[in-house]
C-alpha cells in the first residue's frame, strides 16, 4: 500500500503564485490557487513524509501536520528553497513563479497624477519597468551540475551542498504544444519528472479542482493521465517519485 511509503523522507513542495510588488497596494501575480501544491503536500504527509510547504499567498487553510513557510515574491521563494533543500529528498515545484518583477517597488502608493515613481505618464499612461526573476529550477540545475567545484556561483548564489540526491519535479503550465514544451522544460531544467498541465482546458490548470496532465520522465517516457481530482493527480505524482528515492 501507499501508506507510509514516504516515512522518514523530507520533501519540499512549492505552491501558489508569487506576487511581485508594484507599490504598497498593488502587485503582479497569476491565477494559481495553490490547490495542486497543497494536495501534493497533504498526500505526502498522509504517506508519512516530513513535508515542507513553501507557499505564495493563497486562500487555502494551512494543512495540519505540514511545515508551512509563506512567501510573497519569487526572490523570497528562491531563498527559502535554497535554505531548505540541503537535507531534502525531493523538491516538487508546483508554484507558479512570476517570470518578471517590477525593477523597483514604489515606496508609496502610485497616484494617477504621479509621473516620477514608476514610469512615465503620457495621456494618463503608466509604464512599469520589469526585470526577469531567477528561474529557480533552471538555476538549481546549473548549480548542481557545477556542484563538485567549490565556490561555483551563479548570480551570487553558491552551489547548495546537498546531503543526499534530490529528486526534482517541475510543472509546466501550457496553453499549446504541450508535448514539445513539456519535453523542452524537462531537458532545460534537468528534472527527474515534469508534469505538464493544459491550462487552456476548463477542467485543468489554475483554480480548478481537477487536472489533466502529461507526465514526462527523464528517460524520455511520457504518460497521458486522464482528468482527475487534484488529490488523485497528487497521488499519481508521489507514486512515481517514491521509486526514484534512494
Ligand atoms: O494552484 P492551482 O490553481 O491548483 O494551479 C496549479 C498550477 C496550474 C499552477 C500548477 O499545476 C502548475 O502548472 N504550476 C507551474 C506553473 C508554472 O509557473 O509553470 P512554468 O511553465 O512557468 O514553470 C515551469 C517550472 O519552473 C515550474 O515547476 C515552476 O515552478 C518553475 N519555475 C518557473 C519560473 C521561475 N522563475 N522559477 C521556477 O522555478
């Protein structure tokens, strides 16, 4: 049975979307509800794991028996992921991390007549300058590839010294070309598994209670799973991670 098959394991799940501040009252974000990630955390807890859930702002209750770390931004999520992976067995990134953030958040609320703070107003327009966020999974893949070299650094971050092999699972939110994009992300981020959901379907992706996913494996295999409740998708993912754990 599955009960207990994660006993003694430390697993990290990221969930929800990051929020990138524009000013004290506004942010750039996305539609992630956190449901997929919270179900992954709850399923791992029920199988006996010590679960660390790193969550963006969501409307879901904190799951009982899970170590919850709340963050807002991609940079905060990256810091806490790096701080906690050193003794983890698995990292599943179901969070929808914002790819860009405002170059600087205004310290005061931007007013309609304000033309100095966050861009120029011409005819009442406002522009916000965005800079790329680090891609947490891609950067981690680079650092682990350099891992043997002491002091290897990317963007001021040094290679994490992992105590054991870390199984890394990513998600991909796609609206088209699921197979090509899924394979490409698995490869680029050097993942053990990638779960691609079709976010253009009404029964799948952001906010829904169900999900329709393709699972890509490092050996090139692909599985096409039926639409299932996110609880079932979470169980299917852990079923496939367990055999990969050393
Ligand atoms: O929360 P729900 O409402 O239940 O919705 C679930 C979901 C649709 C958000 C989830 O199933 C999902 O697909 N999550 C990943 C969404 C996403 O951001 O995909 P991506 O293709 O942009 O990123 C690919 C992978 O890289 C993801 O594992 C992501 O966490 C990671 N990433 C992305 C950007 C970034 N800067 N750093 C990252 O590590």
